């Protein structure tokens, strides 16, 4: 509870500080500062300037997992199945191009720089698919060592954090304010699910794009599902030699049903509920239209608060000091992979749409 309350307090403080800076101090009708960005930076500053007690970590982990996933599930109420499916189909060629590029580049670059092949593979799947989740799911199937898994996660945390903070501005500039293009880019080029949510919320606040969060999140969930195909292929390409040590020693191989995150199914269920509820003049044949609108508005408010709390936890959980032990080579490969994914995503979006 202490860590969770701290993350929630930082989320509220970020929103209040953003409003005070933009409206109260500058006298603007709408703040140009994102409360989500401030919440992340406040958490990051607090984590590095103060020696936070260990009892806070359980709460921040809970915010980064359960609270984040609950917010994403509720986010499904904002999109019908038809809208989500349309976004997914538009995002698919961009995602495929980014994943293929990342996996090829890390193998090619890793061989030339002397990076251990399994560490390079983990950086590739983490950058192109699903951040730390993809790394943890892939590690046991390819026989990666524990330190390789930790290094890959740290690289993803660093460059994903930078992408989350900088890509909303880069996307708006690259695509001349075209919202759909920018949203697809954020969903493809930012690494982890939490980081994509943060980038989407920040873009929505900076540029008044009402659908930024939804489109970026749907794009990211399509990327997540790529684990079903990519992880078995990685297991074949990087099959451990007989007797080789495996990350976590007795870590089990990922099973197919474990590669589909439950929150993705929950999002789809909420999207189905929204689709059925919007049919006809009386939602579900039972609920008055006014009450259905009230429920959707309340769910939207709850979604924003849950996701903002998770974003504050991103800052509280980031430990950039762990990067000192990694060395320059993994960081260079991770940076190159991140830039390649962003470049390919931007290029494909510009060519197709």
C-alpha cells in the first residue's frame, strides 16, 4: 500500500503541477505541459535523490503490473471492436517491418561488435516487441544467462524511457500533426507497454488528440501478440547447446497460452461490451442511454487515473545506476536497434498512409 499510494500521489501532483504551470502561472487556457510527463519525472527524481525504503517496491511493482493492466482493460470501453480491428490492420505492416529489421540488425551488429548472441537477441525482441515482458519470456527458451537478461532489461528501460519522453514531440514533427500517423508511430517505436501508454497519454495532452492513447495502445497490443510467432523462432535460432546453463537454471519454456497477455483479452472483452452497448437506442436492451453515458464517462476517469498512477511508478522503478555495469557495447547495440525501429516505423507509415 505505501508504494501504491506514493505512485497515486505523484500522479495527482503531476496533473496539478501541470495545470498550475500552464494555466495558473502562464495564464494560458490549456497547459502546454503534460501531467503524465511530470509524474514520470517526479518519480524518477525521487527515486534518484532519495533513498526509498524497500517496503515501497511492492507497491510500485503492483502499480506497474496490476494497475497498468486494469487501466488497459478499461481502455477497451473507449473503442468498439470494429475501430480496434481497423487500427490493428493498419498497424500490422508497420509492426512486421519493425520486428524484422530489429532482429536482423541486432544479430548483424552484435556479431561485428562481439556482443554475446543471446544478449543481442534479447535486446532485439525487447526493442521490437514487448519490452521487458518479451525479454523475460524469451530468455529461458534460448538459454540466456541471468546477467544477460538483466542487461537487456536495463537497456530497454533506458532507451524506452527516453523514447516515451521524446517521441511524442518527434512524431508530431515527423508527421506534421497527422494524428493517426503519430499514434501508430508511438505504438510501434516505443518499447514497453507502460512506456507506450505514457507516450500516448502525453501526446494526447500536448496536442489534444482524443484518440492518441487508444490507437497507440491497440498498436502495442498487436505487437505483443507477435510473441506467439517470434519466441518459438528465437528458440530454434538460438537453441542452447546440451548442458548449457539456462537463465534461472530450471526456468520453464514459455507455453503458447502464456504468450497472450490476459489484459489483451480483457481489453477485447471491454471493447465487445462497448460495441454491444452502442447498438440501438437502449444499451443491452435494459440500460437507459443516459446511464450508459455516465458509466462510460466514469470508466474514462478511472482509466486515466489508473494509467497515470502506473506512469508515476515507471519513474519510481527506473534505476539508471544499474547501467554502469553493462558497458558501452550493449548500450550501443540497444540504441542502434531503437533508432532503427523508429526509423523503419516512420518510413513505412509515411509510405503506406
